[in-house]
C-alpha cells in the first residue's frame, strides 16, 4: 500500500551567478513545537541590496554581516536572499494560525520558521502594503540617527522607496518642511501625494537643518553636502557595495563644520539598544503603514514563476521601479 507523503512542497528563488537567478525546490518539513508553516502571499524586492547581490557586488569583507536572517547558501553565489515576506500561517502555533504575518524570509512560496520570527500584521493594513515594513524600519533608524526636531527644514536626496519613506516620516514631525530631491522629475508627483515638496538637484534647497542621502551615487552625496546648513549633519543611508565613492570633502566642508553620519538598519543605535529590540522596531514599522497613500510606493508587481526572467530588469539601476512586489499563488486580489 502506498504511503501518502504530506510533506509541504516548496519553491524558492536563488541568486545563482552575476545577473542570474532561478526558482528551485526548497526543503520544507512540517512545523515542530514553537514553529509555524507559512504560505507566502507577497514578498518585497529590495532594489538596493538585492541589486548588489544579483550583480555580485557584496564585498567579501561584508559576506557575514550582510547575511539575511533566513538566508541559505553563501556569498557570492548561490544564495537564497530576501527579507520582506508577508504570508498566512497555515499550521503550528494556535495563536498564529490563519493570521497574516510579516517575516524576514526570502522569496519562497511555503516555509517553516520559529513562531517568534513572525510579527502579525495589524488589522487594517493590507498584506501587500505590509511588505514595506523592512524599508520603513530603515527610515525609522535613519531618523534615530539624524535626530530631527519640530520646525526643521529637512532635505532627502534620493527619491527611491527608502528616501520617500524617510521623507514621509520626517514630514510627520510638527512644523517640519521636507523636500525630496531627485533627478527624476516624475518623482514630484509621488512626493506631492505624500505631502512633500520636490526639487531637482539644480534647484535643491540650501541651508537645511538636516539632510538624508539615499541615492547611492557620488553626485547625490555632493548634492546632499551642498544642501546642508553650516554645522549640520548629512545622514548617509546609501550602501555602495564594493564601489568607490567620490565625496567632496575639500573646499568648505571643514570650515562649515559639516557632519557625515552613517546609518544602517542592521543595528539599533547604541543609545537605544538597552530599550529597543528588533521586534519592537519591526512592530513599530508595521504600525506606521496605516496610511493608504503609501500604496503609491508599490510601482510594479510580478508573479512568482516569472521572477527569474523579470528580476534583472527590476533590479537594473536605470529602471523606474520604486517597490516591486512578488505575487504568489493564492494572494488576495
């Protein structure tokens, strides 16, 4: 008599070589105590980090620090990489069964992970919008590092999704005036929809109280430094991988006493580590996604089976993608 195999079937996206990726079968067992089985509804593609992974531009010195929480394989290739997954719990922890949860899991249709690694998506937040939680965490960290105050004039150079979310959060501080700066004039519409001012680099405001830089370009960094008022800070949020960066630190950089501050979501600022956990930060990020205007940041959708063919284009630096969402079988809508 044949024995029925009830082991869940699972497939995952792998980065297999420079500009190459593929979907392959992935191991997936039934959940044990303290675990849950999740079926993915949506996953978000990180254009910055995953673009570097696809191109093989993660520096060897960062191979361990850059590991995603549930990464499989090792840099440079092959790796199963990603960290913005929203799915429905099918089995396991009774407190989570049938709930929509966010986890830092790669692009995979069915998977098992510890219950503690799942954060329930708050009621009223669509599952698709919840994929923005990882980017919102980055924005939260940047504001912690920049320390904006009410009434500040703030400039964000770089109109990708991280820059837009950083500007969005900063604009919610009372009496702030926030300007998004980008080379793409089409970003002006998105900025307006989020309540932000907009400027092309040649018309970027000067004398700002605080500047954030997210464009991952030397030209953008030069613009950010030019926007900063005397004695103020430029928060560098870009990660350049293994590329060299030209920073104009001559001329008036020193006499204006500018400060260039790094911000990286992988760690919580030292002054908050005694009180803040990564889970608390992620729960906060999800709670900040109540605004339906944020749906405008999802610009592209791709079906999971089509991901290997479309991902190189979506991650191309020249593409006009804000956030690309992967849609899985069974996703609502």
